[in-house]
C-alpha cells in the first residue's frame, strides 16, 4: 500500500485521535476504589484550603502527616515536621489578615493536588510595611502531596516579586504622605 502526500499529512491527526481515544478509555476504566480515593482526596483539599484561608492551624495540622514538609521555593524556605511547620507558619503569618485564596483551578490526581489561585491579604503594621496596612494581591500555586488521608507535603509558589512591589509602593506612599504632613522635613 502506498501513501500519497495527502495521506501522510493525515497520519499525525490519526495518531492524535488514537491518543485521545486511548486516554479517554484509560480514564473511563478507573476503578471504583480509585474514584473514591480521588473523591476523598478532593474533599481533603477543599477542607484544607478553607482552613488555610482562616489560618486555622489547629485544623490544618490535623490534616498533615507527622513528618509533613512545608516548602516555599519562591520565598526560599523549607520546613519539616508538624511542630516545626506550625511554629514557622505562626511566625511567618504574623501581621497577615484577611487571607483569601480565590481558587480558579484545581485538580487532584494520583496522590497530588494542584491549586491555582489569586490570593489577597492585608499586611498590617509590620516593620516591612513601615507600620502601614498594605492590601496585597498575588497569584500563587499550591502543590500538595497526599498520603492516604493526610497531606505529606505542601509546596507554595507565590509571586513575591509582585507582593514586594505592592509593599514598596505602599511604604513610599506612606512616607511621602508623612513628609507632606510634616512640611517636607
């Protein structure tokens, strides 16, 4: 059998259709146990994000394994162990109020959850803000590794460049307002 040029141009489309069909069949053949595990993991992620927004460390920590890892490569931090993570988050979130994660995409698959969000919060009266209250918004992604019915790892990716820009702008505005009120001294 010979193929003309027009036949060979259809060959990649044929492979794409075959791939989509095979993928669809594989997804449809998911076992009931697997579906229940995914459903359970999705419920865990939903509860976790709700508790995280409320900064409810007591509830959050019940969802972690004892050897949980909390990492934020964009900030440069990594903490291991439930007690250490609670302590780190308690200190790291001082001065942060009104935390809200507007989740615009999330999926749970094969022991991992990915949550994409636009976050908002207010940084209140900290040294970094020169004592000013600074409302902030930034995009972020949380990747959770799930073991059984617990979260074994939480990795944050946050646009800290945007956060720092907002803090710097607020501090500059507060400083120039103070200068104007003080007669430019």
